[in-house]
C-alpha cells in the first residue's frame, strides 16, 4: 500500500483528508508562493499546488503519492491570497463584504515510484460565495479574533467566518481548501481506498 504524503501544513486540509479516512504523512517545503499573473487563475492555483508537491517529491525516496493544494480567492479583477497584516485583512474583507466572490482550489497529485517520478495529475475546482454586508465593527471584531491570519481571502468558512456567508454555489470543501469528491475521483485509479479505511 503506497504511502500518501500531504504537501501542506494547512490544518484544514489535514482535517479534510482525515475526514475521508486516509492515513497520511505531512511533509512541507518552504517554497515561495509566487503567483504568475500571466496565467489564468485556474492554471495559477494548479501551478502553485504542483510546485508544492514537486518540492516535497525531491525529499522522499520511497514510492508514494504526494498531494499538493493551493487556494486563491478572486473578487472582480482582484486576486486575494493570505493577508500580510491586519490592514491587509481589513482591505480584503471590506472588498468581499456584500459581494459575490469566487474561490479556486488547485490540486496536484504526483505518483513517485522508487527514485523516479511517475504520473502526475492536476485539476482546479471553483465555488462562488455570497457574503453578507458587514459593518466596520464586524470586520475588525473578526480580525481581532485572529482567525483571518492564514486564510486566503482573510476568512474561514469552516470557522467563525461562516456567519458572514449567505450561501455558496459549488463544493463547500473547495472553499475550505480541498475538494474531496474530485480528489477521490482522481485517486481511485491509484489506490484502493478501502485498505486505508481498514488501516485507520
């Protein structure tokens, strides 16, 4: 049974993989996340996910499957990653409040056979999020909770930020950071998921 490695330190992605019963290890590289604005958004998040997985792939020798992922939020022409500071978090939340925005999560799956890289597969899922109108007081109270600190778009739909979301169109897990149904479809030809369930 091939080892699964998650190339992400995100607690949300770790929780989602555990949710579907996959046993996995976590290995993280310290690569700089650089957005290539010349690429369409769907390709940008795939490239970031692939770069994360590839950076981890060179660190491991044994056969394994490496999963990398990245999430980007867009509002109109604006691309929103993680906030640099509280003012940046305010800028993002003020932009998102009362608006519809799109969350893109790119996933890369690399299959390593011994010392060689085998097949790779990348995909992107997106979801539209309708956010309520928020007062400045609500925005700053949320920022003071520190939840926005490491989140794309400066909010967590699975946390306190859920109270600001009216509805979503698409896969909820895409907004959290890992589209599980699409991930399973991509993995089922590579692994027998029942074996991982029996092991967990």
